[in-house]
C-alpha cells in the first residue's frame, strides 16, 4: 500500500512528516477490510507528524441508513451507533499489540467527538450555501447522485437532497482539518482509497475556483489535503 496521488498537498510533504494524518473509516466502503485497514494504519503511522486520527462515522451514519436503507429515524440511529461501536472495537483490537510508542500515537474518534465550534460554524455556512440552490448546490447534488447510483438506489431530487445532508455534515472535515475534542493535534491530511467528485469540490473551494465568497465566509485557517492510497 502506498500514496499514489495528492490534492492540495505534495506527496513529498507527507513523506517528510509535515502533517498529522487521519483516516476516514467508511463503514459502507467494501475496501475497508480488517487487513486493508491494518495496512493503512501502518502507512499512517509511518508518515504522520505526531498522531494518527481514525474517524468512525458515529451518528453521522444514520443519514445513510435512513435515506439509503429506508429505516425509521430511531432505527437508523440505533444501527449507526451499533456499527460504529463495532468498528471502534475492531480498531482497538487491531492496534492493541502495537508497541506503546506507536499505539499511543493513534486517536480514535467518532463524529460527535470532532464537532468543534469552528466545525459547527462551517457546517452551518455550507448548509446555507446549499439552500441557495446555485453552483454549490449543483455540485453537491452531483455527488449525491453518484452516491445513489453506486448503491443502485432510485434517484430523485428529494432523495439526492436527503443524501446531501450527509455530504454537508462531513465536508468541514476536509476543508479545515480534524481534531478530537480534548486533544491538541490537528489532523489535516486524509488517507483514503481513490479520488472522487467530493475531493475535487474541496479543491475548488479551497483554491477559490468559483467559490471565493464561500471560502471567505468559511474562514479556513489550516492547509488540509487529500492523499489517494492504493
């Protein structure tokens, strides 16, 4: 497993341990077997600056269960918490036998544990921008449509807007870094298999490519990046 392509940061800067790295553990991505996750953790520990954050979805996953699997709201929340608790245990079991100096660098967090005031403010700004139904709305809806298409679900405007809630709630993670509340290290570069439309939307926002006003309102204070691993 290695880093193939990067957006917004250079591969060389990652190799030089200039960034704290993070992993988005996607419960719905079949790439994430225990073996692949173990390799990805090893890669992250090798190149991270101080710590490696592993983010599990927590209640954020309930959006998928509700709007993709057609569960009721309470049932979707229950399933999201169940799956995330299961994933947390899997990660803990994967790393428990690592030497202490390496294991101590690993931080496990779920969605609620990274909701800093800055994150919450940026999330509201993104939702307000989406509500205007202009270019940002169109780009997010394209991502939603791909999300539904890959999962062979019926595509409609209402369903795409429902799925867009998930995208809008996770987007600040990619725009301004991730930190677990109560810790001190900000993690700014995600390791993830493949680059998609969401990644290029992040790039366009941060590089003022059609979203200058939005970026100014977001008040991005860090220099995040995305690393495609294969």
